[in-house]
C-alpha cells in the first residue's frame, strides 16, 4: 500500500497523555548508517537540500539507557543529564539541549520529567562514522518508547514514522538510522512516499546481487575532525555549485535506485564513488575551503581502483565527512579482496555485515 506522508502537524499529540508514569526506565540501541547518496546542505529546521539514500551499519551501534522521573511541576524546558561513555560532554549537552528545544512541541510531555541518559558507542566517536546518527537514533527510539507508554493506543506506523522524524531533529542523518536496511530520506520523484520530514524504507525489491553486502571501514584517522558536518552544511547555502549539486543528487538517486533493483554493481559503484568524491569536492570548493581526506585516504582509493582494474572484483569506496574510507563489496568477494590487499590485515578496521536480503528469506 502506498504510504501517504504525514505532515509536521500530525506529530503534535492531539490530547494529553492517557496516563503519567512516576518513573520510567528504558534501554535501546540504534546502528549508524552510511550514505551512498549524500545529504549535504539543508535549510530551516533540518530540511535536506536533496534526498539521500543509505545502508544501515548493523555492527556500529550506540546503546542508550534512559530514566525519567516525574517532577512535582513541569520545568520551563526539558531537564536532562547525559553521560557518554561514563562522562558528561559539553558538546553533546549543547546539541541535546537544542534537540529538546526543537522536539518539545511534538512531545509536550517531556518537561514533566527529569531525564537521565547513559550512552555508549562500540566504535570511535567523531571519526567520520556517523556517531550522531546512531546517537540521536537511539535517543529518538527511547523517547518514542516513552510516548508509547503514555499513549498506549498510538498506532505502530505513526510511531515508526515519528521515530525518524524526531531523530532527524537531532541530526539529519539520524533520520536514516531508525529505518532500513536501505533508507531514503528527502523527497524524490522516483521514490513513492519519500519526504523531507522523515526517512522511509527503500520501497522497491532489491536484487539478490545486493543480498549480502559488507562495509569495511578503514580507521585511518581517529582524531576529531576539524570541521563538523553541521558547519559543512551551512557552507552550502552560498556554494557556487549548489544548483548543479541538487540536480546531480537527484539523478544519482534515480540511478542508484535502478542499480539496486537490477543488481548492477558497476552502476552502483560508479555513482557511489562519484557521490563520495563530490562530497569532498564540495568541501574543497566551499568558502572557506577545507580538506578532510588524509594522504592515506588517497593512497587507499588508488589501491581499490587498481584492485578493481586488475581483477574485476566489484569493490568500491565511499567516504563520510572524514578521512576514513568505507570499502563496499558483495560479502562473497571478501577473501579475494583480503588476499589481494595484504595491507588490510595490518590496518585498524570495522566490519559491518549488511543483510539487505536476509539469508533465510527465499
Ligand atoms: C556527509 O547528519 O551529521 O555524513 O544534520 O547537521 O547533524 P546534521 O548533519 P549530519 O550530516 C551528515 C552528512 C554526511 C552525509 C550523510 O550522512 O548523508
């Protein structure tokens, strides 16, 4: 059945909660994701400049616990305490305070509680792996679990969409961490149901050639990156290539969607690599310009191109907003790739096994 998108006003509760709980404890997790069609540029309250498409990274996760305690009277704004890997982090506190300000109209029950969060990642934070995606994905899931406890009659479809809607208001890419394994966020003419407010599951059948995909992240740079994604997005407003980028992203998403359906790894890889290079080219041509790749990033790109040329193995790369390289290939080719790229075994890496078509689903 065709999904007719919800509008912003649909996410404002129409009634007061059916009950208030004195104490509530929740725990959940959300995976990170890697965009193949990049979200780069936004307007207003997290409205993307173009539609993006991503794969979930099921083994790179944020796990978060929440405790909500009913206050004697509601506070003027949401009171919270957030600990990440056991400690408070001023950067996170600022981001989460802004998040609560944005979502309070959609979750008016939040200021009635004092919130305590404990969160951990199983991968390095701020290393060009979307930790804000899994972080806000997990927070959104928790808050929706809480909303469900207050409004036990809310429907599952509504709550599913609202989870992505709330996650988006924390970090755009987080909208795609609560759907999947293949998600589309942002309105696109080829993708029915796609919209700017929340991500949806890729709505078409995916070819068997993409059944089991691996995303291998080479951890080439573990330091915090110099320019955050949020700063990078802001530079697109006045970017000289803004208009052509919007058109390119639209065409790329059409092409990638087609390749996933027909099983065409070559077309998939060409678009994926063009997107990664365009993202970084946009950074290099912003005002001010900057570079997030490292010499090792380029060296590895070259190795992947050489390997592909000499063996024909469908192995491609993408990049997030950082120096770390994501190598993407059908999982069945892994041994051949490792045998040919000996240096891989000595390099720090993260493996994500993406079951786009679960093995037992035929
Ligand atoms: C390059 O979602 O981190 O990873 O919405 O400001 O939090 P904010 O930005 P963020 O941007 C991600 C940019 C990207 C591409 C992508 O994930 O689509």
